[in-house]
């Protein structure tokens, strides 16, 4: 990856004396939600999602420094593109594209009372786009972590995640799961995270997959109408929660995780019933997966992951033949520890956990994919990585 610190100094023609104008470089990882994604519900006041997640070793790196004027300058080194803004114009603009994701960090520290009058930003990254690895969250988090260091602010990870979520909403007028920010801020190398958005808690579990590889397979299937379909499912989820709770304020699907759903949901409209069953059973699966990980019971974990994909296919109905085909190929290999779609669905990406000596065999089985479906899949090998951090100047040599 590019040395964004050196690029930043050259781009903004900064003085060589860093004591006069320090350049802070931060990096933030991409993430995978192994379970729980697309099942968070809203109780009218906040999130109640439950996730099994990790960071992955693909990163966004952001460099920040002060300016002498009151403008904000943004440079995307990978694209060789430049944007600019000011505090009074700090809002979402379609034409700003990637630069919009640097604005929440400025908004956050403005609200904390920091002197954000003039700032330079540069960034680059190697997180694959549009396959559900939260590259935009990584941009926002890396920029915020860099500004946190630049302004020497002390704040807990929990509060920082909430403020990042709020700042994102102020710029984009939409929400992202706070779990995405928790992954960026709390992840640890070779550990899974159990994230409960309802109480803002994060639990770390050591990964038992030292002899395995994590493969991300981009199906390359174009998504058509996915946003409206996801919105429809979110409506069904909210309606199901309303029916389950009898409009009880503050209820969440987690409150019904131990219920006999077949009895409780018997009179629901069929579509709402299927969506609600998926959400509640997914919550159970996160709990069961945490138990399996702690016991290093990989066979049980694989069954949980496969069942989750089947539920996304049959109950939540967001899979497609190409994605199902990719998952099925892993099920044919003894030594695979689970495979499932990830991201918003209707195409996109799958993950597969597989013994490293079987990676080539799995890849060979995917060679028929292009002939059958007409798309060439892209395969990424990733590792479970650590949280966002400041990159020390002496270590800003990237390969």
C-alpha cells in the first residue's frame, strides 16, 4: 500500500519540520459480520442487533494535518482526486463522493469543541469495495482516530463508537450499525467479537482457526433493486416486532429468543412470520456460535454458519443462485468450517472458513462458476486483524 504519510507531506507541500505541523496517520480495518448481519431491529429508541464479527487485514489509512486557512482539503491518493469544503458547507454532497466519508470525523470533533477550522486529509486503502467489508466505516473511523490523536482527546471506545454513529447520521441522514464502529475500535488480532448493540457491549473470544484460512469470494453478481428489497424486509421485521411485543415500548427481538416461536407466530402473515423467525433464530445462533468458539467445537460452528445461510436463503430471502452455489461447494469439502453470504445480499460476497491445505481444492471447485453463471469470481484471502490505530512515523513503510 502507498505510504500515505509521505504522500500527504508532498501533496500539501508541508514544511519538513513536523514539530511545527504534525502529520498524524491512522489506519482502520475492514470487517466481516459472520453472523447477525441484516438481523438488527429497532425498538424505536435504538439498536438491538447481536453480531459475531471480526476485523480483517485490509485497511484504510488516513493522514491528517492542520491548515493555516479555514478550509478542508481532501485527497484520495488511490484515485488521484481532490475535493474541498468548509465548516459552513460541511454536509453531504453527491459530487463529493468519497470525500463525504471524511466529513463525519470533522463533525464529531466540532461537536466536542475542538479547533477544526482548517484541516488537510489524504487517504488510501486496500479494502475491496461493494462486497460488504464496510470500507466507508473504515474511512470514517481512521479519520476520527487520526483527529483524536491530533487534538489529544481522551474518550472511551464505547462513547467514541456512539459519537461516530451520530456523526455519520448528521452527514448522511441514515444509520449504520454501531457494531461496525465497535469492530474498528475494539477488534483484536486472532479474536472474534460478540457485539450486543442494545447494551453497547463487546466480548472477545480467541479464534480456534490457527490452521484455517478465511476466504472472501466476490460473486460479481450485479445487484438490481437491492435497496428497495432490503427496505421491504426491514419493514417486515419492524412489523413483526410490533406484533410480538403488542407495541410494548422498548421491546427487541432478543426478548423473544427463548420463546416458542412456532406458537407465538402462528397467526402472523406468512412473510412477516418468516422474517421474524430468521431474526430470532439468528440471535440464538450468535449465542450458540460464541459457545462453540469457546469450546473450539468447529463442527458445531460450521453447522451454525450453514444454517444461518439457509435461513438467509429461505426465510429472509436475500440470497441468489450464484451465492448458494459458492456456499454449496464448500459443503462438499470435509475440512471446511462454514460458509455463508455476507453483506446486504442479492449478490455480493460469501466467506468460507477452510483448512489451509484445502484452499487450492476449493478454488479448483470454483473454476466452473464462470462457465455456469457468466461471472468471474474474485477470491481474497484475509486474516483476523486488530483495531484501528495510529501508525508510528518510523513504521510508515508499507508493502
